[in-house]
């Protein structure tokens, strides 16, 4: 007699659905190619449409995932109507709804697909190679100081490299390719991306590296820093402008100045406006912090570049507290599974997420579909493998 956990995967169902394997690979690839063109929402709608096919064909979704996600759905629904019902703003929330629901949808579609970790990593490699080639061409022949390939900007490309760097380093132990990925991130000019990669490197050394590897890393660390400093000279020089923060705050001047300066001033002005409009507890609604939103903040010409502030602006204190707890819980579970199962796959994702959470302090990462779609696909594949092992253990 066969026994099965209530939340385990139906292996027969998974084998029937290799259509979703092709689908997930195509959508991931296309989503990145159309990032700059503005057609990302179209790809998102295609994904959501295919996701609802799961219900049409009565594929059973894991109950525990639906339970854990129910509060997420409620929050997104609340924030989607908040701007209209509470703050009397124009309806412009469908864009955010598509984005956040696509995160759940891409996880489920990957969960029921037959895509393997090696296949998705091969796709990841192909994308990185294509985008790297485009970035070099943009730099050499089009004079772009901060090339970005088909990504909206170079920061998005830099953060996209974080999970790839983590997998190269921790799962495959490909140190030379990982070093070139680090240099590529520095070449793109994303300081937040480089700092995130350094955190991944630190977590790798603290957990996996042997003593001789740690000694070699200590000796090579100056090479990493020197290479990054050489490729990011202008960004490093910008840090000297930080003394202008108090002056710009006094003048409520968010634009201009170095990258770090206008970020800090923007954060302060956005928070002040949130309090002034009585949105601290309730939030101002989905897409309030989006630059293309018709009810974008009056205090700045840029998006927050701080995901923690963005969540506070859009979801209020309650949503912000849940967001922080979700980040902590995700890291805790990944690290626990990595140690319990001695899994380099789990630890690679743990290191990548920790680095991304660090980058969220200065970046717009939570809305970066190109990163989350691929990363959540990888997490779904790893999680599916774990559930398959659990199912076999109860046979």
C-alpha cells in the first residue's frame, strides 16, 4: 500500500505536463528580451492565462502553498483597491496585480513542469552570455557608459547576475567563471550588485570553503576590490558627495548629486509625504511608488530605489511588518534545509536571497520580474525535488 503526504506532488501529473516545461522556458527567455520594450505585461498575462489552465484541467495545487499565499493575495488585493477607495486616486493597479500574481504563477507552472535544474541553469547561462555580449557591443559601439543589454538599466542586469554567481560558486564550484561574472557586474556599474556579490562570496567562504581556499580568498580579495574599483571609478568618486545630504534635505532637493545622495534625500521626502497624506498605517496603494503611476509621489522625480520603503509606501506598516517576516522566514527555511540536507542547492539560493535582500536597501528589486521569474522557477524545481524524495520515502 502507498502512503503519501497531503502536500506532496503527484508524480503522474507532473509527467503529463511537459507542455509547461516548454512554456516556462520560452516565457522566461521572452520576458528578459522584452524588458526594455515595455511588453513585459503582455508576457505576464500569457503566464497568468496558462496558470489558470491548471485549474481548468483540475491539477491539484499544494494546499500548504495556497495557505501560505492567502495573506499575500489579500494584501495585494487590498493594496490594489486602497488607492481608489481610500485615497480617491485613479485606477492604475492592474500593472502591479499582474506583476505580483505572476510571481506565484511562475512558481506553480515550474512546480508542475518537468524542467530540471540543469536545464534551467543552461537557459540562465545562455541568457547571461547573450546579455553580456550585447552589453559589450553597447559599450564599444554605442558609447553607453553603463550598458544593460535588453534590461531596462544596468542595475537590473547586475542583480540578475546574483543568483547565477551564487550557483556557479556554491553548486558547481566554477571559480574562474564566477570571477568573470563578478567583473561583469562591476563593468555594468551597479554598486549595489557588486556589494551583493561580495556578500555571496562571504557566505560561501564562511560555510563551504576549506582552510586553504579561505587563505587563497584572502590573498585574492584585493584583486576583486581592485578590479571593481577600476571598473567603477566614477561610482566610487560619487561617494565623496555624501556630505551634501544635509544641505539637500534642508532645500528638499531630491534630484541631482551622486547616486547615494539623491537616494537618501528621496527616501526622506517620500516618507514625509507618506506621513503628511496619512498613509503610514494604511499605505497609499499598489503602484503608488511607481514612476509611471498617475498618482506617483509629488516629492520626487525617481522611484524609491529602496524596496523596504516601497513596501511601506504601498502597503503601510502592517504590510511592511509582514514583508520583513516573510524575508526572515524564507532565509530561515532555506538555511535550515541547506544544513539539514547538506544541500549546496539550498545554500546557493539562501546566499543569493540574502544578497538580494541587502541590495533591496538601495534598489528596485522587488518589482524586477526578470530576476524573480527565473529565481522562483529555480526554487520551485528544487522544492519539487524535495517533495519527490518525501513521496518515495512513504512508498
